[in-house]
């Protein structure tokens, strides 16, 4: 009996993370937790970590082609029907590209393409990524910057069907400075 009580106390002392059941639950949790935190005191990294500890990872979802507009780039790269495409494209770098989209904006339309970008708050803005999905043919492309090095997937400088927003993002990352 003493052993079971000891194990129970040890189990209660171990840190754990929760996992929200739905995106709506996660967003409610993140809003609630965020309202109790002062980002000026703990910084972006502390803020993100506290939400992750209390609310878990933002759940992945299913995002159909017609719902891609205004979906967060961080959700698109993890969504079941797009994840495998990005994994095949980026191979061993998938996790790095995904992490570089942790804080991301919504996907924006440019012709047949939807483009979204973001950054990893733990990387102090040195880890950034951009992704694009072609809604006509389902082609995907990605690029990310890590420690000043640009990595590209699914296109090169001679590719013709690359969205202008993609080129603009890349030119901002490769400009001398």
C-alpha cells in the first residue's frame, strides 16, 4: 500500500501536457491562458510554452481545398490531406519547416496559389518559412530560412509558375544586409 501511494505521489509530481480535443477547444484554452499571462514579463517563448503546457499542441485538422483561404499556414502544413505532400517534398526537413510556421498568418490567394508564411518564436526570428498550395493541380512548394541559410523545395530560380508573394518573401530573406 505504501508503494502505491508513493507511486501516486510521484505521478502527480511529474509534469504533463494536455491535448485539446478540437481546434475550438484549443483556441478557448489558449485565449483563457493568454489572458492570465504577461508576454512582456515572460517573452514570446515563455508565452508559447505556457500555452503548450496548459492547452497542448494546437490540434491538426482536415482542410479541404475550398477552406484553405484564411487557414493558418501552420494548420495547412499539418492537415491530414496536405501533410503527406509536404513530407514527401521536404523529406528530413519537414519538422523544421513545420516548426518554422509555428506563428503564422492566414493563407492568401494569388491566382491558383494559396501562400502563407510564419516563424518559430523559439528561433528569435531566425527560423522562418513559407508554403504554397496550387488549388488547380494540388502542387505544393516550400522554403525556409534557418540560421541565415535558405532551403527551397518544389521549385528553383528557373521555375515559371511560382507565386509573386513567394519570390518577394525569398528576396527579403536573401538580401544582403
